[in-house]
C-alpha cells in the first residue's frame, strides 16, 4: 500500500499522541481515520452539489418565475427587443 510522510510541529505531534492515547488507538490510525473522514465528507459535498445542480436545472423555469428579480439580464442579441 502506498504511504505518505506527513510533517507535524512538535506541539501537533504531542497533541496527536495524547489524543491517540485517550482514544486507545495508534497515531497512524488516528491520522488515517481523520483523512478518510475528510475524503468521505468531500465526496458527499461534491455529490450533494451535483444533485442540487441537477434539481436546479430541472426546475429552472419554476425558480425564474418565483424569483424574477434574481434572473440575470438577457444576453445581448437574445430575449426581448427594447
């Protein structure tokens, strides 16, 4: 399995040691679990953002009707002529 060397300040390293001891785990497991949790959170945010974009695209006309003041001005050459 690939590995990664991570540098910590003396204070951070001592804090990690203390937290690992309190949790009854190794420092390696503590850091790996924290990284894995951040990866999972990042993926969930990406998936949520994509679900929102799909929902918004599917209901764009409804949003435009409900919030007309938030609609961008028409692009030149499109829309109504003044």
